[in-house]
C-alpha cells in the first residue's frame, strides 16, 4: 500500500519526472479551474510536547469532501503513527487540545438552517448558511465528541461553535471557546471540556462585544463594535470591571494604528503594535493592562512597520514580524536569524516563511511557506537534527515550473520619491501584454507572494505590474500620510511612473496594456483610465469607488459623523466642505467621457465597505458618455466573502474582457 507521504511525494515529483521523459517539454500554465481546486493539506499542528505532528487533509469530489488526519512522528516525519478518518466535512483547521487529543474545526451546512442563525455575521451561499463546529478526537481514534454537545439545545441553536480563543495549557482538559449565547443575546466565553463536550460560561460580553484576547485563559482585552470602528476595553488579571481604553478602526478596513497582538509571559502584560516617540514606523511594545500604559519597545525597524509577533505558548517573544519584499523577522535570538537566512537560501530566496508554531524549547517549528511559484506548503524544521522537511502541500498540481516568477523593481517617481513594484513574468516570450494591478486599501501593500489573480493573468501570457504607490502601508507613517487626499494625483502618478519604467525596458507590447484592481485598486483602475486614456486598452474595476463625494456621504450615513471610520476617510479621501473641487476632479464617474477603453465593473450586492451604488453610478456615467461598459453584480456577496463560484466568475469575466480588448 502507498502511504500518504509517498502519494504526496509522487504528486510533487511526478510532473518534473514526466517533463524529463518528454524531452523537457515546455510546462503548461495552469487553468483557472486548477487555481480554484480545493487544497489537499488544510492545516498542520505540533503537539505541546513537540513529539507529534498532525496534518489535516481532504480530498474533494464535487460537494463530497473526504477528510482525514495523519499523525506523524516528529523524530522521523516519514513515519505515520496514525491515520484518523474525519469523513465528509468541509474542514477548516486543526489544534492540539493536549498531547493526546486533537481538535478539528469544520463547517457543515444543515438542511434545516435556511435563515440567519442567532448571532451570525455570515451570509448564505449556494449551500445555505455555514455552521461551525469543533470535533475532539483522541490520537488513537477513540472518544470522539463534539464540543457543546452537552444535552442542551446549543448545537441546534448556535451557528458557530468553532472559535477557539485559548488552549489552556495549565488545564489540558479544557479550551476556551467564544460562542453566541442564545438566551442572553450576546457573545460569551465558554470553557469547553475536550473529553465529553460539556461547557460552562466563564465570561459574558456586552451588547456590542464581538471578541476577546486572553492570557492563560483570563480575558484581559475586550472589543466592542462601533460601526466600522471598535472600542477597546482593558482589565488586569485580578480586576473585575472593564475599563475603556480607546477606539480604533476595525481591523478589516485598514492597518490599525494600535493593535494588541499577543500576551507575554508576564502576568498582565500584553504586546502591542503601535507608534512610539522617535519612530516613523509602527513598533512592537509592551502594554500594561493595569496602568494602561505603553512600555518599552521590544522590536522595531527604521524603515518598515512591525506587523505582529511570533510568541511561544508560554508567552516568550521569539520575533517581531515585518515585510521587506517578503516576510521577515526581528529575532530575539541572533542565532535564529542565522537559521532563518539558511532556510530562505534553501528555498531559493523567493518564498515567505511564516512560523506557525514552535515547541516549548524552541528546537522544533512548523512553518507555512508561500511564494510566487509556491501556492502553499507546510514544513517541519528541527534545529538539532538540522532538518527542514516538506510535510504537506495545498495544491501540489501547481508545480514551480508551471507558475510565473516575480521581479522586484525599484522605481523612482517623477518627484524623486523611491517606490517598490513587483513584476510577474509569464512563461510566454517577449514582447508581452501588461496588466497593471494596483492594490486595495489604500493603506495596504503588495509583496512578493503567491497572488492568484496575478498568476491567472500570467497564465494567459501577460505580465503583471503591482506598484506600492505612496499611501501604501508598511513603509512608515510618512509614506502612508503622503497619499492622504491625493487619490487622484500623486498616487496615480506613482502608478504611471512604475508603468513607464517597465515600458522603457522594451519587454512589453505597448499596444496591449490593461489595468485591473479591486476596492481602492478598482478606483485606481478607473482613475488610471481617466488620466491616461491612450495607454489602456481595457479596464476592470472590482468593488471600486467612482464618486468620492458619494463615498464620503456613504461613510457618514453608515458610520456616523462622529465615528473613527468617518474621520479616517475624511482625512484619506477629502472633506466635501473644503475639498469638493479636488474630490470631484478625482472622481472617475465625473470624468467618464475621458475613458476610451471598454470597462468591466464587478460588485457584490451586499458590499458594506464600498457601496454597490458606486459601480452603478460609474456604469450610468459611462453609458451616458457613449462608452462601452458591462456591470456584473454578484448576489448575496459582500466586499470579501466571495466563494469559489464567485471567484471563478470574477476571474473568467476579467480574463475574457481583457483578451477581447487585446485582440480587437
């Protein structure tokens, strides 16, 4: 019988081996369908004692998902200790409850759930409303239980019982789970027994509470919703009452200017990413829950924002995370920095190594590896044994030789500002068409990574340019602020300068250039076609703004005139009372007559971040100007919750729209 690991190895080696037999035949770029095939290996986890590795895998055939768990011997990862069947389930994640029990997070779609369950933030998809559950199983395959299956009606009433907040290392028979309390009508924290599924409530949230952060099972940080902002409440370990600390923008909008990222090993002390005196960038700092004071700087970079931290289960800070062009770390131990450089070199210095989990003695780690030519793989690193083993892959059919590499470009803007851009190079020969793809946010950024949209375009033989224009995040406060109220000029000029540099290289078919983006990138695509109508032959704008005055009005009505979100957008886009002329000039819908290329607009009808009205306004303006336009609306889709069928439509429509324009 072929073992699971042999099958995976065969999936990885076979394509290269067959290519060699075929006389080094040219690799065939993947199809859209191949990019969208469900992953095989979904998650990995290292046991608390570091002796076993669990891999959650699934084989998908239509709506039938056959999931299983492989338990490997960490001393010899080629040795499979046990294989545990999970059955037909949409598996989401895997956690060790203790050294002998595994917790499997999964999604099911009960036939009887045909309306939004209490407390749900989710929307229905084609299979109904998703219901989250956690199954606890022994590594011997025995004693399987479902958490919250305690003889009450919780399993029938609550849609999501899979949000594990804390694994209680000092109480290995229990975990802390966040769930909706149907009786109280609020979110609550429950201590769940991983042996019999029973639960007890340990913390009741307020009316607007939606999340907590804990230290050793004790809630120290609470988050309450306030429109598109959130209120942060703090309390010390021995305190009963919550104290209001501050409001910040919701994490799903932009990078936060303050964020508590983890608990330390010191009682009552958390780690936060925040500004600090003398630093232009965000740094990693200690935060005292009793005094509510930000303390010493734990890690910083002079030219990059710190994004987060790698913390051991005991609260020891291993490293701070930041992004250069790929993911990088400021390690507490210089020896780890040397190890990390060696791992990067082993992977060709083109992948992002995300440290997922480490053993208590920091001798063993699990890592998730992803890059332009690696859609995702799990690795096990044993420092003492000097081993770095690939133990699982998301999509093994997307082999390195079938995917497009990425070049890092230094771009000098017309006013001398230095920018970074990324150029995906397709397998086709020069000169090649070019797709300009500005990112969303705008206070986000692109990096060297696996970008499915960029790879799909590259599979058509098209180059893809992704510039980090001023106003992007990750490069410090000054760089981000340089884009404020410059959506229609400086930020657009940066994109144009990056395009000009690539065109000057002589590698692009200058008669076939298109621009495509989503969210702020959708706005930038439309505005790019306004500013440079002669340059672009096709435009794709996905959930993008088109009328900035209307955008501000939408934020005011949705979030409130005194909200953090509304104030943020006033500073980012402009204030109609003082900046109306600038905002109107920077609104693509008000300049629609300048656009020459055919425009494809795609928008979810349930978008709460960028109103669907924005794409409708743009479509009407283009039609009134006699310009070719197609508006595709995605029913029951928000700003981000696209399912596989939605993405297939977006990709297929986008590729067909651009290809049609290129062949005209």
